C-alpha cells in the first residue's frame, strides 16, 4: 500500500469514528425527567402562553369547591428536543399540554382544570410540584390528565 493510500484510508477511518461522537446522542434512548411545575409556569413561555382566566391546579393542590364538573380530559403534547436541554424541551411540551387543557375548559364552559397529573406512556405520576416528561434525541413528550370544572 502506498503512503498516499494509507493516509487517505487513515483519514477516512478517523472521520468515520468521529462521526459517532456527533450521531450517537441523536439515537439516545428515551430518558424520564421530573421537572418543576412552578418553574415551567413562571417561565417566559408560560407567562406568555397560558391563559390567566382559566386556573390550573395540579393533583394535590388546594382549590375552591367545584360548582360543576365537565369531565376529565387528556392532553398529549410533544416538542422538538433536538439540541435542546431536557428542561427547555420538556417545559415546552408541558406548557403546550396545559394550553390544550385550558382550551378544553373554555370550550366546555369551565373556568379551571383541577387534579392535573402526568400520564405519559400510561405511567401515572401525581405531584403538586413536579411533572414527568420523556425526552429522546428528537422529541420530548408530556401527557396530562385533568378535570375541567367551574369553581365557585
């Protein structure tokens, strides 16, 4: 083998191996995260997008007695996670799911969504302070269940 062919082969081999440094995180397995509800809601995105007239109460949070109940509804939202931190990608999916629940409350005639909990991949997670999220290489996913009510 000539020296020129050896150099060419070596360079191609190094490029091939180094490509795994950049590609492997993309194919990473889904990771579960438990993140702060308060931080997400008080983020610039949450402040901008959430409707203040429809109140949101996570499972375990105290709220006024419901005068009327309209039913329980699920919201399953995803966000682009490529190149984003788990916090950024998951918060976007969480806020999107909350917006969907608020829109459902408005369409049903309610003014609040209570007892909200995470039900991502059929794994129920109830907390007043945290929500769960799955983040993979490309997508973050949050699924929420909540009960639409009219509060006194």
